[in-house]
C-alpha cells in the first residue's frame, strides 16, 4: 500500500514541474487526494458496498472538485492537473501514466447497464475542458486537445482536436 502511495507522489512530482517538494505534492494537489479517495471507494465498490462507495466518492468530490465514480478502473501513475471539474464515469477505463487536465469529462452515452464510457490507453494526455463520450478507445500515447469533443476512436499516437474532434496528427 505504501509503495503505491509513494508511486502516486512520485508521479505528481515527475509530471508537474511546479511541484517543489514532497509535502507540497501531498498537501496541495487535489488530483492526488481524489485518486487516493477513489482507491478507497473502489475497494468498497468491488466488495459490493455500493452506497458507502458512492458516499465516499461524493465526499471526495465535495473536497476536491473532482468526481470519480468508484466503479471506474484506473491504472498506475494517473495524474490530474488542476483537477477542478473533472468527471470520470462508472465504466471508464484509464491506463497507466495518463494525464487529465481540469474540466475533462469521460462521460457515457445512454442508460443501458453496459460499458458506456471511454477507455484511455497508456500514456494518453487529455487537455483542459475536453469531453470524451461513449464506449470508445483512445489509443496509447494519443493526445486530446483542450476543448475537444471526442465521440469516435482515436488511434495510438494520434492527436485529436476540435468540436467534433478530428485527427490532425498520426
């Protein structure tokens, strides 16, 4: 458990050049607090204590401004920079080394009880205010530009921008 906490702190320090110290990362980064809160809520969710899991996630949202559904699946070294307004839906899957900026939505389409949120591969970066909707895949190393609205798959290593998003670089 402590190994994972140290890894989270190290990820913040590596991905944000503004961090000057470990205490600063621990006490001043709501993205870090949100992921720690998510991990606790996710354990309750997997143990089928759904109400407690959702209650903890909403409490965490109140304190951080970041809403992560406890049913989401999130990889290692996940970093949310300036996280206010980030929303991650129940069936979202996020790979390792992913970076999200403020105002990002990983949202669902429809009300069916199936996978309805996006999957982000390893090393994906999603710019501020971007919206990624539906059961789509964003390939490894892809970049989503700020303010983009993505409703179709993005291949690995590609860059998508605009509303609706279009691929500008592969």
